[in-house]
C-alpha cells in the first residue's frame, strides 16, 4: 500500500473487474 500500481489494482477491484486488473498488471509490466 503505497505505490500507484497498488491503488490502481484497488480501483479495479472496486469496479469488480478481475480480468481488468490482470490486464493492468501486464500493462505495467511492459
């Protein structure tokens, strides 16, 4: 709980979209 990516993942969870969160992680990996 500190880096922006963590907050983004929380936002995705709030939306109720797990697949979206996974895509976000891949985007951050790039």
